[in-house]
């Protein structure tokens, strides 16, 4: 039974060690940006013996868009057209 976030990460660390994650060229860790997740990633990397240079941290697209919208909401002078254009920049 999974009781808490630490347990989830211990299971994840076990799977990553079992799969030989330390031998991978790169590891992408994709998350929604919740602090409880990101605060545990360094421990996961260390305990799964993954080199810091091989770990790529990625904020998932849905949550990245959500955070962008929150930022755009603070721009009172930004029209819907300008907002839409900014949203698509560098996409």
C-alpha cells in the first residue's frame, strides 16, 4: 500500500535502480511542478545513482500553459490578440 509521497519516491527509486537508470544516456523527469515532487527529485537522482548531467527536468505542457496563463492574467494591458500571440511565441 502506498501511504505517502515518500513511499511513492522510494518505489520509483527502486524501479529506476532495477532498470539500470544510471546507465542511460539521459533521464527525463516530467512533472506537474508541484513542490512536493520537485523537492524529492535530488534524492531520487542520488539514490538511483543518476549523474546530475544526465537528468533533464521538464514541466509538463498542460501545467506550463496553466502557469503562463496565470502570468498573462497579471498583464492588465494585454489584449486577447496579444495574449494569443505571446502564447505561441517560441512554441
